[in-house]
């Protein structure tokens, strides 16, 4: 496995342009940009499916190896994050930068959790639902669901006459949030390390 | 209340010893197995080396560790 991993990693990285090309071709083919009757185009579309499937399998395998193999993780992630530990001082600086990134990421996660679970709604209700003659309502809530796309009760929706402002969690997709966190970790680590190295 | 320990500053004569041996920072770094940036940081007082590295430096200059590193105590208010 130790010998196979670097080969698979190179295949994965050098395969990115090929996969992007095939994905574009496949999209073009399936949206009617090409004459679907052509045998060559049909063969290439089939090949595109095979290449993308192989690349996706490689991506899952390599992600799993990153989790379980220490040397592989050091080799790959150290390169991505530009970690250099050439002597004891750099090892200390790496530790300081890592601590800072860990704590800021944790703070960032807590903020994201708050933003995704808080619900705020400002609206007006019909006169028959008014309390003490007041029709303006501010509704605050906490929403948490373990799984995506679970229908939640919105009792306010039944009595709303005019919606003024509604906030029901982050509008970002989970994939976008994960990507944002990965980018945050790499950028903040590099920024901290550069500042400490001065 | 516990008395706060006196603040100490570690000073060093590394640049003097290096100059006496007519060594560049890069050469010294290679001899003791660290980066030039670490030598710069030690000489400027921005980084205090570990005991291991301090002994390695002393051994390289064939001297006692106290001849390179010493402690200056600061008055605490």
C-alpha cells in the first residue's frame, strides 16, 4: 500500500484535467450539443462515465487513506498546507500556528452552528390575532435537525398576514460550508505561520 | 497571594563566538543542524533554544553552556 499510494495520488491529481474535460464533454453530449447518434461520441460518453467513476473511487479511497495512514497524511497534507519542520524552532511555530487555527476554526464552527440554528421572523398578523391591539410580531426560535430536509413546524406561517423579515438558518449548502472550512484552515494556517516566521 | 516569579531574560554571546570563528550564519546553521532563520532568531534574542540545541551549540564551540547563555533578571513591579 505504501508504494501504491503515491502512484494513486499522482493518478488522482493528474487526472483532474481529464475528468474536467470528460465532464464538460458529457454535459455537452447529454444536453444535446452533439449529435447523439454518432458512434464515436457515444463511445466517448461511455468512456467519460468510466473515467469519472474511477476518479471518484480514487477520491474516496485516498480520503480514507488520509484518515488512517499517518505517513501518507503527513506527506500529502504537509504539502497542501506548506508545513515545514526543519528544526525545533519551526516545530514550535507549527504547534503555535496549529493551535491558533484549531481555536479559530472551533470559534468559526460555533458561529456557523449559531447561524444555522437561530430563527428570526418579523411579521404582521391580522387584526383578529392581535395581542393588545398590536399586530407586529417578532418570533425567535432555535431549530436543530440531525438530518437534512426534515420538515419543521412553522406555526407563525399560519397566522402571518405580512412577512417583514424572516431568517431561518444559513442559506449555504453543506458542501459549501465544508469547502469554506477547508479553505479557512489552509489560509489561516499559512497566514499565521508567515507572521510567526518573521 | 503567591509571589510572582522574577522575570528573567536569557541573553547570549552567539554572534560574538561566531564572529571569532569567522563563520557565517548559514555555515553555523549547517554545522549544528538548524536553519539560518533559527540562528538569526537566537542571536536577536527572539528565540530561546532548547537545552539540547544549547548543548549542541556549546559543544560545537568547545565551551561551557554558561559561556554562551546567561540569565539577566528583571525587576518586577
